[in-house]
C-alpha cells in the first residue's frame, strides 16, 4: 500500500435501511414491481442442469417442439423464482423470515426469450402473535410474460418488522 492511500474503515460506510416495514403496507394496495427479466436459453439450460431436472423439455428444443412447444420450456421453478425475485425489492427486502407460498398455479409455459414481470396485491396484514415487534403480511403475486399472459400466480407471506421495533 502506498503512503498516500487512505484506509477506509467499514464504519465509514453508513448503513442504509432498505425495504418496507409493516406499517408501509395496506390491505388492497397494488404494487407493480420493477422492469422485469428476460429468460434466455442459457438460463433455462443452466437451471435445469444444476437442479438435475433432466426432462428433455428443458434442454432439447427438438423434443420440446415435438411436444407442441415453440422452443425449449423454462423449468417452472425458474419462472417462479424469477417472479418472486422481482418482488423482493418492494415486499421483503427489509428482511424478516419468508413464511411460505400457497395457492401456487403455473398457468402457461415460459420459453427462452420471454420477459417476465411481476405485480403484487396486499391481501392482509396482522400483528404476529408469537414474535413481538413483527407482523405478518400476505400478498397475491402474479407473473406475466411480455404479452401480458398470466404465467404463474401465488400467495406468499413474510414476517415483517414493525417500525416501533426499530426505535
């Protein structure tokens, strides 16, 4: 290290709170999540391979076409993970345990080149009975392709910190 270089301590970088807290959600509120994500053939093949999902629909375009698809099929769990990931910034980035997904329905296949977007509606919120300073928020999330076709829909819940617990 040169003598003119300054060493910055971690404390020199301010911690910035991210995400929304329990009080920031209102039942019925609709959220359009950010710009979306285009899934590629590479994404589809890598996901299928690394998860050991060896259905030829996921990595053999000729087979997928013979089964009536226009191209490879993106593994439905990759579509789900993408749609959940698109919602994190608005719903759960502040932290708090993920409590699960319910009522999951895959409505149509996703193919390489499809761009997925995500929207959510706050279904309900309530104070946690067992975790003081936290509430439970439940959202209905939908993922759509570039044509506006519904691809996947589900409800999900998270434990969300209450603002008063942060003070």
